[in-house]
C-alpha cells in the first residue's frame, strides 16, 4: 500500500520545516492541514541561535531579521524593586554560532516565510482544509484517513509524521499517551504598542521578572511589547474576559496615567508533558505533538524545529536505503533533550521566578548575580539557554 511519499499532518512551523527539508532532498511530501490557511494567531516569537542556523538553511533567516527584532541581550530582574539581577549578552556566543543573538519574530510570520519557500519545491504538496482523522499501518506503509471539503479520503505514504500540535490526532490514533501534568494557573499574554523601553531604564528586549506574588516576563516584537502573567486558578471566566483585568495587570507592571492600548490577548493552559516514545512503527511525532512545556525560556517551538531537522536527516537516510531501525535514533536523540533540558529548565525557570520562601529567593537571586558577573559562568549559561548544548549533546547519542 505504500506510495513513494512521506505524509505530514500539521502545517505549524514544525511540519513546515520538516516538509521543506524532506522536499529539498528530493522526497515527495504531502502535508495536510486542518485549517483553511496557515494559523495567524500570536503564539511563540523567540528564535534561538541554532534555530536561526536551521532556518537559514531554508533561506528565511535574513527575512526574519529584517522583519523581526534582534535581541542581543536578556535580563532577569527583581520585580520587588525593578533592579537588574543579571544581564546576559548573546555576543559571548560569537565563536559558537553565526547568529549570536535571539530573533523575536512572530510565529505566524515565520510559518508564512517557510510556506513561501515550499512553493519552490514541486514535489511538496500542501493541502489545507484537510483534517487527519485516523491512521492504519502495515509493514509497507501508512494509510491516513482525512476529512476534506469534498468528503472523506485516504492518503497513502511510506512514513507519516504527526506535527499536529498539542492535541495531536496522529498521536491519539497510534495510542501514544503523553506523560506529565498541567499547571493549575493559566498564562495570559497581553500585547501593547506602549514602548516599555522608553519608560524602564536599560530594559532588555527579553526580560524576566521574579516576584513571589506575581512574576511576569516581557518581550519585544515589532511594534509591540508582549507581557506574560500567570492568572490565579480562582479567577473567574468573567474576570478573565474583562478589559479591567488586562489594565490592572499592565498598570501593576508599569503604572501610567492613561489606559493601555491592548492589541492582543492570549490566555492559554500550560503543560509539562512528554510522549514516552516518538515512534510507533512508521508513524513519528514531532514538536508539540511530542512534548509540551511552559514558555519560560522560549524552548518549546525551538526544540520542535530541532526535532524537525533531526527527523528529516534520519528519514532521508532511511529513504536512501538505511535500515528503518535507524528511526529509533530520533527518539533516542531528541527525547532526552525534552526531558533533561526543555522540561527541566522550563520548570526551574518558573520555580526561580515564583519562589516565595524569602531565604531561598535571596539565595537564588544571589546565585544569578554571581553567574552574570563571572564571564566563564555567564558564557556557559548563555550557551545553555541558547540551546546550543542540547544539540551538541544529542549528536553524541547513537
Ligand atoms: C494559544 C497558544 C499560545 C502560545 N503562546 C506561546 C508563547 O507566547 N510563547 C511560546 O514560546 N510558545 C507559545 N505557545 C507554544 C507554541 O506556539 C508551540 O510550541 C508551537 O506552535 C509548536 O509548533 P508545532 O508546529 O509543533 O505545532 P502547532 O503550531 O500547534 O501546529 C500544529 C498544526 O497542526 C494542525 N492540526 C491539528 N490537528 C490536525 C489534524 N487532525 N489534521 C490536520 N491538521 C491538524 C493545526 O491546525 C496546526 O496548524 C503557544 C501555544 C498556544 C496554543
């Protein structure tokens, strides 16, 4: 039943990167997306140096730099008094990467840029308004059932990748259950054109504020600042929907005499969940379909794109004749990154920002000050947060 192509479900950034890399290697790819077009909502917006290198291979890094913001530094602050606890400079990475900075560019723009590049590959077909519903497989290939505006259809392929996000239908179809938990509080992201950098002295384009009562972080994207707050579990749906809450949170962050112009508001549930295996036979999982974490550190989407690069290289080797047992290397290399780095570090970041015990809090802030002041320790810290180490470590796993 196998057709000479690879099927991908989900035209988020991860599915699109995978489609491009496979297509550029000459493999026929059909990518199906449930929505009628690429998603347009404001979600992730941070791209770390190694991710920029991967996106440069697709030919979109320069476009992202031109239409995004180059963040040369990031900061941790104590929200109690606004003081800078540590400022870290990506310039320290100039010998490690061609992109010694973070690029702040909205996820929907990046998806659009990759999709534009896919138009140059006649062997890649993207089908919108096509929802994956079930999967079956045998020793030769995979059959994907989809719902389309013209009715149900079956697509065949040699392999199938579920890059269909947090509620992955592909993951459910092959019976892989995520392990982990969901945080009780939700995260609210408010976007405003007010330029906090003109009001808060030396504010870095990415700044995390530690506070036992209400931690937050703010980051700059073109024309907007996005400020993220945790919202208490007891907050009612009416309050969450109200503009008063948005004003109260932003005024609490930086008090002004005039109300804030709030241009976007995203409320979302945050999970720490990882699939126990990224492969079931001829079906593989990548990105949010395989792992979910809180956004502190901006690692979720980045690690998803790193999955896509690794999986593409592995599938290309198998396509060209390597034994398909090699596909297990993908889980062996990428899952430890999700467990030991992305999940662990994003939980540590949250614990640091929200620490309530005054003695522990003081100790953690002091530890950060020490790291920031010691050039060697600061370099190692920046290299690790830029996700360079995870890729180097993964490459050593066979
Ligand atoms: C509301 C929200 C806000 C977020 N905000 C932030 C943030 O501020 N910072 C941050 O770092 N991260 C944020 N994230 C997380 C970040 O957006 C994800 O890590 C990233 O989108 C993962 O990319 P992906 O390609 O794996 O999945 P997605 O981007 O989720 O793409 C999956 C695609 O699959 C499609 N799909 C789903 N089911 C099917 C199906 N059955 N058939 C066909 N297609 C299907 C979907 O329509 C979607 O286009 C947010 C996530 C959400 C949901």
